[in-house]
C-alpha cells in the first residue's frame, strides 16, 4: 500500500530529470492509494511515477506511519483473540464447589427448615456441563481469532512485505504489485523495520494464548466432573447419617423413657404401705423431699402409664418438625413411629402436696379447738394430758393418767368418736382416727 507524495507534477518531473538510469514504472495500478493515511488523497494515474526511486523518495516520510498502522493492526488482532479466548474460558460453566461434611451440615442438615432446596438439589444433581473443550461455547471463535493473530505476529519478525501483506491484504484491491512497492518502501527505513520487528516480541504471548485457555478449560471441566461425583457420594452418606442420626437419638430417648417407666412401675408395685421413707429417697419416685402424713395415702397419687415409647412419641414438636423438614429436603419418605397411645407413668406430686397441706390445716383447726377446751375445762385438760402421755407411749404415765384395764396403747382407740362428741369437736374439722394428742377413755 504505497503512501503517495503530495508533490506537484512539475516538482516530480524536476526530480525525475535530476536522476539517471532509474527504472521506470509502467502500467496502471488502481491501488496505489490503498495505504494512504486517512484524509490524504492518493493518485492512481499511470505514468506519474515513471522512476521507482522517485516514488520511494516521495513517500519516505510515510514509512513510520505505515509501520504504526501495521503494528496497530496486529495489536487489534491480538486483542480480538484475547477477548475470544476469555469468552471461551468463561463458558465452561460455573465452578462446582467441593463440599465437606461440615459445609453440608451447616448449610443444609443442621437446620433443614431454612435450607434452600433448589440449591441442595443442584448440588446433588449429576454433572451437566461440557465434556470436551470443543463442546464449550466460543471454542471455534477462539481458535479462529487466535490463529489469525498468530499469523500476523509471525509476519512481524519476517519480511516487512509479509507484515504489510498480512495487515493490508484484507482489502481486496490490495495487489501483489502494491505489496512490492510497500515492501520496497519499508525496506529503506531501518527505524520502521525495527518498530515492526520489535512488536513481534511484544505480542509473543499469542503463541501460548489458545493452549493456555484450552488447558484451563480442560482442567475446569475435569475438576467440575470430579467434584460433582465426590459431592454426590458424600451427600448420599451424609443424608443417611442425618436421618439415621436423628432417629437413633430419638430412639435412645424412647428407650430411656421405657426403662424409666418400667423401673417406676416396679417401684410402686413392690413398695410396702409403710415404705414412705424409702420412696422419698428415690429421685425417680416423685416423692423426693415430700412431707409424710398418715392420713394421706401416697399410693393414690401414682398414675401407671400404658404402651411403649417410640421415637415419634417422645419427639418434641421442634424435633418432629426438624425430622419432617430433613426428609422433605432429601425427598425421602422416612417418618417417625408414633406408637400406640403411649402415656408415661407419673406421680402427681402437686396433688399429693395439696392433700398433705389440707390435712395439716384440718389438724391445726382441731388442735385449736382442743386447746380452747382445755383452757376452759380442767377435766378436759387432764384428758388431753392423759392422751398425750399414751400417745407418746411413755413407760411412766403421768399423774392422773387413766389406767383402767383394757385401755390399749393405740392412738386409734384414743381418738374415738365418743371423745370428739364429748368435747364438741366436729368430725368435719378433724377427720383423723389415728391422730396424736387426742385421747380419752
């Protein structure tokens, strides 16, 4: 692509006359202005430059611009190749993250109700990405643009005419003759040649651009396939561990309840009527720390449970909800066995304590009546003293104590209805035939 001089025809003729023995250029070329800078009008008429040296001299100041245009064209091709290979790199699909047991637990299994099921299903799914480099979108474009750029870069280190042909040859009007003129023109400018050849070093990375991209994509495909397979195997194991683990924990809880019920039932079944002291020392009995009252039968406050505890029957609402969410996340049909109407054996401690408190209130009311009677009636006071002596089972009766034959040292006899009637103590206020501190013969 010759860059033509803007000298007038008269000035050129004078230059031609001053030169001798120069070769002449004959024939008509329609491409003499193919490489002319933008805005500069080229001349294509034949006969204007009849001497080659005259042509070269006229265009010698344009060789630097021609070299810049060649280097710029190659740079554009390299940029296009970089863009195409980057598109190719980024089209291999998203990275498949390699999961761990901890990451799966934290993301999905610890709180399955909050887990994203779509993400979970995608993580668990089969590999759906490309199998080969050639399957990746942008591969053909990367190959085409990279090869084109490599050819242009290679031309920079060869003959300058080849560099010109690679850059300007895209113009269909650029002929072999025009290329020879450009080659001759550039061949006379050492600085332009150095600029062109120096650019070949600048763009040497083009040689490894495609191979680097294909290796990267190949490794990404291999890693994604490997991670997908590893994740599937891990998730299969973790799913089983999560479901089995929760079931096992609930079953252990059920087994503990069944053992507790068995022990509690056996405890109350074998307890003697007067074994309150022993029962109150047993943490599982429900009587630990309770007060004894002879008028309150603690056996009546024990409720014997029925059925057998299962994982489902002992699961709290939160535990049952977590198991259901876990099974739903995994698309499993596992359920918890709720059993057949299990009820736990129990001791109604609050009911027992209330009954004891009521008896104590009744006893306090009756004692007040007795104390009031004794204060007003000397005989009543003596009778109370006598009953206290016998109630304490003293071996030395106090003065005035009744010693009539047949009187038993038994509180049940001492507090008979006759005594209550004699001293006006209503049975509704104190209904205890075995109370101490009441007496009379």
